[in-house]
C-alpha cells in the first residue's frame, strides 16, 4: 500500500501560514522513515494520509499506518 506524506514548511503554529507545502509518496516503510526524520528535524506540521485521503497515525508506530481498503 502506498501513502502520502504532507509537510507544511513553516515554524508557525498554524500550518496554513506555510509558504510551501510538499507531498511525498511511498510505501509504508519509506513514508514512516521520512516522518521520523522530519520529527527529528523539529518539523511541526507533517501528516500522513492513505491514498484515499484517510489520515494515518504514525505516532502509534508503523502499525499506525493502516490499509484502509484503497
């Protein structure tokens, strides 16, 4: 299953203050690795979605990225 990682590149508390937003696509392990790296960098607004748009919960570990049937 593939996932979409979205990062809003801002230090503001409001993710919509970002000048840029980036989307990265990959499999479960790759997206989880990127999410961990962005967390280590201190990025505040990093989210993961399945390709059908369901928000995922990487805070729960690799099992927080679930197959939603897409």
